[in-house]
C-alpha cells in the first residue's frame, strides 16, 4: 500500500522525498489507528479461550447450583407445611370456641 501511495504522489508531480515522507506519514497514522482498535477487538483465540473458561466454570458450579435448587425445594415444602399447619391450628381453635 505504501508503494501505491508513493507512486500516486510521484505521478501527481510531488517530489520523491516529499512523496516518500507523505506515504510514511499516512502509514504511521494507519498503524496508530489500528493499534487503538486492535486493543478492543477479540480474536477467535480470545473467544475460544472465554468459551473454554465458561465451560469450566459451568462444570465447577453445577453441583452448587443443584444444591441450591434442592434447598429451595425444601424451603418451599416447609413453607407450605407451615401454612397448612397454621390453617389447621386456626380451624381447631375456631371449633373449640
């Protein structure tokens, strides 16, 4: 690309030293912009690495998730039992009075 820019300047009548300096300057600016964007872009390797880490975390967390789900089910059972127990107690008290 540098050669194309240089050739275009020379054909336009720009002196060779100025054309070379201008082509180098343009390339430096392109490199600066690329460097800024390159830090924000993800490569396939980056994405695969993250996928692998997520899969490993999922494997590690599966037993904990299962345990939490069992605890929630147990709490729901106890809550329902307490509600029905309270209703039975209330009905018994009403019947006695």
